[in-house]
C-alpha cells in the first residue's frame, strides 16, 4: 500500500500547491471574511450601547452621568491589556482565539441585556470588560484573516472590508438612541434584540470560519516566522521616520474621534430624554 504524505490528510481548503495555498482559491475565504466581519461589526455596535442617550441610560442603570460615560471608556481601555495575549493567540492558535472572541462577544451582549433589565450597573461594567476582550482579538485579526485566506493582490481589499465593517457597526450603534426613543421599555427591547442578533456570532464562526492551522504547518515562513520576527519588525518600525509621521497624526485623530461618544452629552447637550422620570418602572 502506497504511503500517504501529511498533506493528503489536510482538508482541501488547507492544502498547499506550487501556486500557493488552496485557501486562496476557495470560495470559503469569503465566508470566513463574512463571519469575521459580522463579529467585527457587532462588537463595535455594542461599543455605542450606553453612549447615545445618557439621560435614559442613567435611569436604566440607576447611576450617574460619569458612571455611564465610564462604560464606554472601559470598553476601549480593556482592549489594551488583552492585546498582547490576543496577538499571540491569533498567530499561534488562530481558530481557537477567534472562536473565543465570538463567545465573549455573545456573552457581552447578553450581559448588557441583563444589565438594563435588572438595572445593574455592575453587570454593565462586566459587559464592557468582556466586550473589550473580544475587541482585542478583532483588532489583532484584521490582517491575520486576509493573510491566511487571500492572495497578496486581494489582501488590501479583504483587510479594508474587515476594518470598515468595524466602523460600520460603530456608526450604526450611534443610532441606538433613535430606536429607544427615550423610553425604558423600548430600550430594554432594543437590548434584547441586540443580544439575539449578537448570538449569531457563534454559529457563523462554527459553520463558516474555516481554520488553516494544518496549512500553516506546511508553511513555516508564515505564522511561525511572523511571530519570531516580531522583534525585528518593531526595531525596523522604530527607525522608520515616514511611518511615524503618518501614524502619530492618524492615532491622534482616531483617539479624539473614539473619545467623543464618552462625553457627547456633556459637550453637545444632546440627551434625548431629559423629560424622563428618575424612577423607571
């Protein structure tokens, strides 16, 4: 009986040919990108949950204006300490890390729903931390998904779709207040439907997100080499003047833009529900 090579045991989308990984030509690559983009968009959508109508959210959570503003800040700040672990996991254990991020995203959505139903500020804080953990994986995966599944000529498009889906979710999240219309019951319903929609992340990941760990074993110059060359890449960036001249202004503008939702009611006086009684049913 003829012996079979290790590549024979790989799924079709993971096999490497002289023309490159089969995944680059597989229709699954768009399903993978769609699944990840849904995770990216839904996570960013939840980032805006408590940042639209402060007057209503203060009453829903029975907390003060500063407390509600902190929920948005915690979402963003919790990304920072998780990012090193997320970056390592995305390279070394890609599918498991992305699947865990989907689970965190779903948990965060239901925690947010429970927070408004039970008027629990503590649950709202926990949900922001959980969602921030998922966001760390999302941020670290934008280029990883395109690198694993798309040929070099298509990676710019794939990365742009993943990133813009995040911005789209963030933008749509700013309309949450319009759906709530300043009413407590409508707000609870919005959070409930949000949790249901976010729950789709897990089945989408399980059925559409295909793993290429086996293919990575056939390409030692990809994931493994990328991880081992991280220090040299950082040293190269440190001395790259043009990169910093572009990165610093971009980071400053982005930081200012992301900080506005945490203080928009204070800055613009735009609460939608100043008329609501402080005692919600």
